[in-house]
């Protein structure tokens, strides 16, 4: 793991097309902006874990209608 110190308005560049900018630091909270190609998925860690758990739960269900509804929503 690479650990960097940054100040407000400083950036971290990842590859050729991802830029992470520190936009604000206050009261123990860091706000960041992320510029990345549209096809790059950017998720908060806790959201990725929630998605994983929903997928695990969905794989246990026998109700295929719920899976079909989810599939239709994802295709939009």
C-alpha cells in the first residue's frame, strides 16, 4: 500500500486517466474529488460490501421473479 500526504487542492494521479484531488480537510474528515473515465467503477468500500452481501443473499433465493426484476433494472 502506498501512503501519501496531501494538502487541500493537491492531487494524486493514477495511471493516465484517474485524478484524485483533496478538496477539503476539516474536523477529521477529508473530502476528495475523483476524475475517472465513465467506464471506471468508483465505489465507497462500504457500498461495495453491501453489494456483495446483496448478491450473496440473492443467490440463496428461490424467487426468480425478484432476480428477473433486478435484471430488467440493470439493463436500463
